[in-house]
C-alpha cells in the first residue's frame, strides 16, 4: 500500500512539474491586446472577438473539458454570477477544444447563459499562450477591457469556482 502512495505522489509531482515547465514564452500578459479570432459557438454560429472590442468588456475563460467535475463547477459558478457580469458590462466566453455539439449539450445540461466556443485546432489557445499538460488544456481566465487589452489574468488548474470569483472581484473593483 505504501508503494502505491509513493507512486501516486511521484506521478502527481511529475504532472505538476511538467505543468510548471510547459509555460510558453508567448503567454498573453496584462497590457497585451486580445488576439483576433473567429470561432464557432455552441449554436454553430461564428463568434468574432473583434465585434465586441469597444462595445463590451469580456471575461474569456479556458477550461479543459465539458462535463468534467471541476469544469462543470467552474461553468456553473460563471452561470450563477452571470447577472453580476452583465451589471459590470461584461460578457462571459468559455473556450476549449471540444466540439460544437459537446458545447451545445454542456450549455443545455447546465443552463449556461453565455457563449462557449469550439477551438478544435487549438489556434486560439496557442494565441493566448494557453498550455496543455498531457491532453488537458490549462484552466485560465482573462478579463479584457473595452479597448481590447488584457487587464486581469488568473490561472489555477484545480480550482473551478475561484475563476469566476476572481474575475468578478476584479470587475467590481474598477
């Protein structure tokens, strides 16, 4: 039994070490412009981020997988605070490499009132500098102001609720 625990600790340590080392040089930083992109939303319609710059603040969050336990908690935390985001003049956008159909099902199953975007080729993830560990996308949240600049960024892989809390806390402080 002790050997299994040691093995589990070693594997987890290696996973977290790999995550720390996987940081890309082109990670989007506070002060950078939001990359221009167009992706399909959960309805199969084009979502062009440029259509929102100058009109609304954006909270863009990247998450690993539809319907996983932490991702569901994260999405539901954004859902439960959605009225506060609207009040703050912000839209919420979730992005991962899942399919349009998967996003549609996820949004329907959890009554998500915001946009989920499908980045099947991981091009937007790469433009934001989002890393992957094994096959899991890193969990990161960006707040974009009206000028299209990143004004806040938060990363925590194992924390779902905290992403919405931190982004909303930032928006309310401004």
